[in-house]
C-alpha cells in the first residue's frame, strides 16, 4: 500500500524517489531497502497496478519511472478500505485492562499481538 500511495501522491517517479519519500514522510521511521522495493515494484508491475518506462537521466544513465494505473488506483482504494476496517477493530481486540497492546498486520492479514515493550 505504501508504494501505491506514494506514487499516487508524487505522480510518476523512480524507485529511489519512492523509497526516499516513504522515509521522509515517516520521519525516518520507515526505510525501504532496495532488496525489498524493486521486487515489490516488479510484483505490482505484473499485476498491472503500475506501468513503467525507461527515461534518460543523464548522458549514460537511465531511470525507470513508475506510473499508477486505473487498476492500481482501485487496488489502493481497496487496501485503504481494508486498512481502515482493521484499524476500526483495534479497540475491541487489543485492549487488556488499561494497556493497549500494539499489533502487527502481516501480508496475510493475520493479527499478532506484541507484548508491551517490543
């Protein structure tokens, strides 16, 4: 969801710009490494959520620019809706007395409670 949301916000951009934007927007909390970003971009390319084109970025350099497709916009909307739905359940399932436990949402959309302090 972060990659699609970033491309929507920035418009067509290259992978480094996506990674840098996520890092800056999260106040340096989130860092997307190349080993994670480019395979993820390839997966969303195959799903037709983005398109990509090579452009000259200097005399001997090219950059791949990613564009969000209409299908990607639909997917982003669906993911945001699912994210909001899961967040709305938080008060019902994550409170233990006066302590609210943080949760992790995995790609399989399973919820795991983390003990306080982790």
